[in-house]
């Protein structure tokens, strides 16, 4: 898989993908991640990428030309172009699974007061990571990249992400490790029983109970 991220603040990505699971995936050639400063594609003498909005209003708006040219430079028949925007569809684990099977993903990070509406015409998908506003799409692109890369075959054990929260609209079951007793808090006896059928049943019940308490809206689905 190849992921290209378009931004005007490439320094924000310094060290982000150089540790943990993503770093290992890059070293094992399971994914290639490139950061592109689309300011480099600006035809403006001062490499300007924004301008004031028609009709007036506060802030600056990202212009079409640099982003169009950057996307067209990178895009192939296998590419899916994604715009990160607060009014995109809510990002879910199901979408992460779908994107993990793509060969080439291009992520466009918005910034300032917004972007020229015509930029939407070169995008295949618009995503939002939540109902709140960030200063730009850089953090969102990091979140999406992380969630996708861990699902690429061979990056982590398949069973590890099959039991993740949000699969089957359930939160993950509680887990424990040593010591067996910590400050009077005991590990549930069933987990020490060695009876895998009972442990599986316990985990399913606890997963449903946890979802009901913390995210009942998931059970409604």
C-alpha cells in the first residue's frame, strides 16, 4: 500500500510514523508513506496557497490550483482521493477495513478557514474523525493512517484486530495481566480456569455489558 498525504505543514509529521507498528510496517515494505507540501506545486511567485473568500468573511481559503496539480501529479488508476473535512462522513472501523485493501490512498489536509468548494470535485471520499474542529486535517490524517496501516495483512496478527472494539458494534472485553491480585482487585476467576469455552462466553457477555454501559447506541445498530 502507498499513502500520500498533502499538507502545508509537513513538519507536523516529523517522527509520527517512525516508531511502533507503523515504523515496522514501513521497514517491512508493507506500506509507503509520503508527505507532500502542496505549496511546492503553487504557481504563485510567492508559493501562495490561500486567498480571501468571495463574498467576504473571516479567514483565508485554500485555493484550487496547488491541490489540483499535486493530486494530478500523484494520482493513478488505483488511487482513492480522500478529503479530510468536518462535514465528511463519520470515520468508522468499517471504513478503515475497506481502505486497508486499497493500493493507493491520497489524503488531503485542509487548513485555515476552509478550502475552495471546487476541490471536492477531485475527491472520491470525504471523511470526518469527529464532531469537533481542528486547526487542520494533519492530525486527522495521522489518525486515519494509523488505523488503516495496522489492518494491512501481516502488520499485526489478524486475531488482534478481529477482536477490536467496534467490530460487530461491540466494545472490546476487559483484559487483565499479572499480578493476580493488585491492591485487593482480583482477576476474574474464569480467566484463570483454563476452560476456553467458558472464557469465550465470559468475554462475550462482558463485551455486551460494557457496550450497554458505555455506548448503548452501538447496540441499537
